[in-house]
C-alpha cells in the first residue's frame, strides 16, 4: 500500500470545512456550555479530521481503516452533540438541518472509504 495524502482526500477536505462550521455554530452557545458542550463539539470535530490525517500515515490499509473507524465514531458522536444542541435551543432548525445533512454525507463517505479499503 502506498500511503495516502490526507490533504487530497475529499473526506478530509470536507471535514476541514465542517470544523469551521462547528466553530461558527458553537460561538453562539451560552457561556455556561464553554467547558461542556462547546468544548466537546470542538474537540470532536477536530478529532474526525485528525484521525483521517493520522491514519493516512500508516503503512497498511488495515491500520488506516482503524483510524477511519475512529473518525466515523467521532462523526456519530458529533451528530449526537448536534442533536443535544438543537434540543437545548442553541441551534435553530435551519442550522441543525444544514449541519446534520453535512455530517450524514460525511459519515457515508467515510463508510464507503472503509468499504473500499476492505476490498
């Protein structure tokens, strides 16, 4: 296996865009969430892209797949946090739906990439 250049991977590029979206969204959350939901969502969103980048350095597809699975897990975690933010009234319906659409697309892309590595 040749190593992947993470900067050329669409799943990484799209995640970098969503990190910016996440930071924009969490800036409007109440100060009381600074060390709770804001911190968790920010760390989680960065973790998704970071796992893709770190995994791309591994010498086998099997090892890369492990990092992609971690990234996918973080994507589901972020989606859960997004739902919590909506339920608490920190996001309006449009912000929620736009963000949820983007994370669902990313989850599908990561899953498809994992499947590709399995074949």
